[in-house]
C-alpha cells in the first residue's frame, strides 16, 4: 500500500500536463483568430482557410453552411457536398437541434457571448469525436453581421486521457478512504507536505492532524530519530523500512507501525497504521502456543505412561498366558489319556465334564489374548488361499449334532454365484462363524437354525461376501442390542440370567470383521429369534486346495469327521536306542523332547508313543545341547522357558554347531501364545511353532511337516 502514493503523484502530473496542453491549444487558436480579426467575408485567405489543421465551417445568418474546409470534413466524416447548403443544426441529433438553433441565433444577434465549448461529432460510421469549438462573427464593410465562422479543434485523445486520469484519481481517492492507513508525504526535515486516508475511529491518524505539521511536533523524540534513520536507509537501499512506536491515548497505549519508502532524493512516502490489535493477537497466540506446548508435553508424558502401561499389560498377559497354558496342557492331556482308559459310566461322565470345563477355560484364555492383541493393534490377519465352502461346512459341522440333539432343524448354504477359491484368513472366518452359530444353538430351544453365505458385490480388490446366521430362539430386546458388541457385556446381565458366558465373543467378532473390511450387525425381536450377519472382503484365488464345489444346501455331518491317519512311522524302540532300519520297512525315527514341566513332559512322551515314535526327554536347554552332541535325532521338540538354558539359547548353540553339517528340525513346543511369539521362535532358528496345550492331531501335523520335509520335500504342505 505504501507504493500507491507515487502512483497518485504521477497521475496528478499527467492530468496537469493534459490540462496544460488543452490551455495551450486554446491559446494558440485564440491567437490565430486574433491575428485574423473580424475578417471580411469578401476577402478571405482561401489557401490558409483550406490548408488549416483546424476545422473551419462558415454559416450565414440563417444557419446555412456556406463554406467548409478539408479538416472539418475529416472531423465530421462527411464529404464537402454533404455539408454545403445544409442548415448547421440539422447536422446534430434531433434532440439537440432546437437548443443549438436558439443559441446560434442569440450569438449572431449579440445577445450571447462567444465562449469556447466542447461538443461531440457523431460520424456516419457510428464513431464519435470530441472537439473544442471557437466561434467568430463575420461582418461586412458596414460592420453588419453576415455570418459566423466555427473553428473546431480535435480533443478526442486528450479528452480520453483526461477522463481516464480523472477516473483513476477518483478510484484512488476512494481506495485510500477505505484503507486504515494514513499516507503522508515527507521532506528530509520531517515536514508533512500532504496526507490522506486514515481510519476515522483513530484520532491520532487524522489527515488534518498531520497535514502541514512537522513529525517532531507530533511524535516522541526517539521515534522521530528512528524515522529519519529509516528515511536515509530507504533512500540508499531503495527498500521499505519499518519503524514501530507507542503512543499514549484515551484508550490506553496504542502501537503503531510506519513503513517508509523513498519517492525521490528529497521526499519520502510513509504509511502509519494502528497495529495494537495485531500485537495483542500475536501475544495471545504466543501464550496459546506456549500453553499448547505445555499440553503437548503433558500428553507426551501421558502417552509414555500409557505405552508403559500397555507394555506392562502385554507382559502380564504373556506371563499369565504361559503360566495358565502350562497346567492347562496337563489337564487336557491327562484328561484325554483318562478318557482313553477303561472307565465306569460315572467315571466317564466325570472325566468328560473335566474335559468340557478345560476346553471352556482354554476358549476364555484365547478370547482374552485376542482382545489384548486387537486393543494393542498387534493382531494380523493371514492372506492365504482357502475354500469358502469347506470353511462354512467345517464351522457348521461343529454344531450340527448339538443342534439336532436339541431337536432343531439345521441347514448350511453357500450361494452358487460365489467362487470357492478365496484369499483371506479362513481361521478368523471360522472363529466368527463359530461364535455366531454357537450363540444361535445356545439360545434356541425349538425351531431351526440356518447358516448362509452369499455374494454382495465385487470390489476393487476382490469380493464382498455376507454371512448370515438365523435362529428362532429367544430373541434380544431392542434396548440390549446396542450393547451386544461391547467387551464383557451380555444381552441379559442380571444375576438370575439363564445362559452363561463372558460377553467377549461378539466384541472380538466385531473387531475381527472390521479388520476383514466388513461390518457385523443384528436384527432381532424378543420371542421371534435373531438374525446375525457380517460381511468381509476376500481376494480371488487362482488355485486352492481341492474342495467340494460350492452348492446350495451343503450337507452337514451329524457326527465328527474321522481322525486323520497317523504318520506312517512304526513303533520305536525304548529311549536311548539309536535309529535303525528294519528289513524292507521304513526307518525308525527318534525325537528329543526338551521340557522342564514333569506333567507336560509325560503328556508329550505319551503322545509321541501314540504316534509310534521313540523319544528321549531332558528338562533344560543345556541338556538338550549335550544330548544332540552324543547322538543324532530326527526332530527336537523345544520348550522356550526352561531353567539353566532356555530354548532360544539352546537353539542358537545347536545351529552354530551345525554350520556346514546336517540340519536337525527344531519345533517350539511352548505356552507362549502372544502375537509375535511364533516369529520370535522362527527368528531364533527354530523350524516350526506349536502353542500349548498340544493334542495328538497338532503334534502329528508338526511331525509330518518337519520330518517328511527333511526326507521328502514333495510331501510338504503349505
């Protein structure tokens, strides 16, 4: 804004130049007319008249055009013949004719003085020009008026520049009036030569207050010195200089800012602005920034505390998981062995109850661990090929017999437009389906249960699939439905509730579904049953393991499927006997078990015996290293937490010793089941990972993967 005052000065100069030129032309015309005097019509200077750069037109007392020169014809855009003999006022627009006629007659009669005036010529092509007209009466030798000569000077360009300058000056004046700044023009002594603008609400910035005054009479002495220094520096650097100063006023101390720019060597232009509000805002902003920084430090401290608490919680859960899973392995293992012995009916019932209770406790432990992983953001989903139809069938078959035992009709259906080959986490899909179907069976005493999977629509990355579980059970009141998916919450939270449970299943299911890119919902009415549904996004798989093609109405078995065949390994010799080959038979394999818990050691040895494997057992990692140094083993089952030397250190010693020699498969057999434990075991040099409690099937699969992988890679399964 400070550079606008020079522009105004320049425009004023242009306006003065235009006005000067106009006055000069007018003076020149008057001089020419004066030289000619009141010329006699009988003795005109024809050559001068015709060649003059000024348009000349002569009329008689009746206004008839009698004579016209070349310049006048060019100004009007008409030929000489179109002017001679015409009444002069007939050449004007109709609206102007009568008034011009009266004025012309009064001038010829001497009742109206002859003064220059401006008018516009409207040309035949539609263009207009502005001319300045000077009139002269023509007299005969008797001084009688015989006509009038009109001299026209083309003022079009000058008028246009004058109008533009006036318009620009008007716009600048209006613009300055809207500025809150006061603009002043100074000389080197600080004398204010001119002032404009300023805000009316600030009496200090009144133009009248500064106009004609010296700054030393208006500002504190120190401020005047600063402004003079700023003027000198601005002249030398040609750059604006800024000075801030305070002035005490009625509203208290006010802060002003002055920007000084050089106009020429002797003069400068300065702008003065009240910046009190801005300074106050800057102060408040600085205080806010300091407060925000303090809050951020507090939040950072709280975040560190929360992070430490989360890590402490994770360590606690990991330790609790390990400590609980270790005896759980003993409970489940020994119960399985007990159920495999000859028992009375009552003993069989008791042992079965122990088995069910232990399974329920293990499910609770797994749910709590899943919830902890989800809350910590550490739960990761697999992206592997799987059979959708087989996954739905396996989930349904777990409850089909239980449903039919209660007299319920049970059906499972996969839409025919769904491809069987999918990419996703089949285990988590089974987990959600198992939870929903299990609830349906639990809360339904009569009627039916239907499980469906259908295609919703294709997506950019694959397919959106909806799974639905309908039942005709007790239903859920509307006021309880919104709380179903909260942790540790049940639809019936009263102390007299009929059905048990932790209230974790639906909460975990909801978060698992969201991780799969879908959502979980419910529709239910008390006494009419419920409809639970969830969606998930799966990728398309080109190749998956063979499975039954998707079809409507997948048959659900009424009994558990037969156990998979045992590993084709014959019975082993007693512990300590090295592996050897029988005549024409398969080679007998030996397993080294490193496990410090006596009960779990007995269970693992018994399971290995059932698989037909010979095994030696040690109770710490150092003993395992020494055993491998004495003889070769086909597989090592390594616990992770053991006294003297843990499984990780023992594995590192074994792998370091094996450099350049044969590789012994090592499988972690551990109660550590938190997120990242599997990766930690593999990173330590182990080949596989089994979490406790371990059963016969899980152990058989590990042996097949590791032993057969070593002997025949073609048998390896993904």
